[in-house]
C-alpha cells in the first residue's frame, strides 16, 4: 500500500533466524526509504511545533517531537550496523543470522537509561512507535496527517488496532484492565466508522481523532512493555548480583577470620550480608531502591576485602624484610650473633597467633638499622 507518509516495513524472520538474502535486501531497501522519508517528516513536524503560537501548546508536543527524533536516530544507528553486516550482499549464514539478531534484538545500548535507546524494544517495535508518534503529532499539530483515501486509512487503523491487541495480551493480567478497555473502545469506534462508511456516510471528520488516539494508545503500550522488559532485566540482574555478592561475602568473611587469627591489631570492619536485604522485589520502584542497596553492599565488601587483605599483606611484607636482613648478614658470624636476640624475637612473633604487627615492625626496623650500621646494603 502506498501512502504519503512513511510506514515501517514488516521485518523478516525472528531473532537469530537465517533469512534468505533476497528477503534481507528487500527489507534493508525498504528501511532506507523509511529512514529518509521519516527524517523529512520529522523536520516538517519540528517546524510546525516551533511555529505554534501558544507556549503551552509547544510544551505539550515537544516531548513527543524529541522522542521521535531520538527514536529515529536509534533506528538509523542500528540500520548502519545492518548495512555494515550486509556488506553489499557478501553474507553467509553467520552474517544473515547476525542481521536478524540486530533486527529483533533490543536497541538499548549498554548503560543507557535515557531517550529512545533506553526503550528495550526491537527495531520493528521502534519503527512502529515512530509511526504512531508521527501520526499523533500530525493530528495534534493540525496537519494533514494521513493518506486521503478513506478505505486505506481504515485498513491501516484496523491493522493498528490488531497490533494494540497483541500488546494488550502482553500486559500482566493484574494490570490489563485499563489497556483492554482502551483497546475495546478503539475497536468499537473503528467498527462504527467502518459501518458508517459502508452506508455511504462521510467519515473524514472521525478519522483524524481516531488515528491520533490509536497512535497514542499504541505508543503508551510499547513504552509500558519496554518498562516491563527493563524491570525483568533488572530483576535478573539483581538476582545474579545477589548470588555473586553472597559468594563474595562468604569469601571476605573467611579472609576476615584469617586476618583476625594471624595478626593484631586486625581491622574491625563488619562484612555485610546481602541476604539481609531480603528477596529481590518485582515492583519497579522497589527494585530500583534494591539495586541501589546492592551497590552499597558491593562497595562495603570492597572496602572490607581491601582492609583485611592489607593487614595480611603487611605481615607477609614484614616477614620478607626480616628474612632479607637475615640473609644479608649470612657469612658475618659476629653480626649474626649480635643480632640474634632481635632475630629470635621477630621469629617468635611471626610464629605467634596472632602476630603483633606493631612489635614486629619495631623489631624489623631495628634489625634493618643494625644491618645498615654494619655497612650492609639491603
């Protein structure tokens, strides 16, 4: 179907599927046309938004204009990766599977949580969201926002309502009521307009608002699905981190016990127990706070590990310094005899449990001073 405005092409295959090269080429060609046409449309929408006389009206549409631009950039960036992988058609099975992975994988970039790239959506979903936003903006900016052919506009609306039904089915049942109601209302209105058209009535005045509302509902559902995907990913991340921090915590506890057994004074830092945070929550706000607490546990474990490890390392360092002095004086019977008492005391401290690091350091320093007075280079 040919329309005045860009409509995202259907994406081939599925995540990681091997799709024939001709299908991939047709999709890439269609996406290039969509990218260029949508860019032109967004420039026109941006100009129309800037020309709104009322500041409140501009403020109302600016977030969606900004999101549309950012979405377009995210799609364009992914398309560049697809073209690089396509490599003018020099693709084998691995490259073809890589392309469908890039198509159906998330557009989110590692570490990002802002703009369209923070939406955990695939390339086709991002394009549909862009289509919905563009339709909504054309209506709100009072532009001629759709193809003038009524039948085709209704066909597009029915397809959009079907996509909305698919999105509603993904909403958890406990939260599905309002989304299902919005879909049912849209479906009834589309059926009503279709029936009016069948009777020969002029339905042009109904289509614009209906298209805008359908675009808004689809956009909101896609954004909500993205938020759920983020929450699911964050929950999985938190579960992994709890397991890792629990293992680290046990290891640091063992390190702390060893330090307390071997040296005094030993650090007195507590070792946090991640299990005290309770089960990983599912609610997004609670999960965000939980992840923040995990970060604090991680930092506290790092501080404790460093402190106890340094205490043990200090004992090893002092033992090495004492051994270095002893070896340096070998062959000098008089010097060895003169320093025997210091060496014996240092060895006794090293064999003691726990080793008094303060006394041991004083004894090692005394040995080093004595060795230097004897002209020995350490």
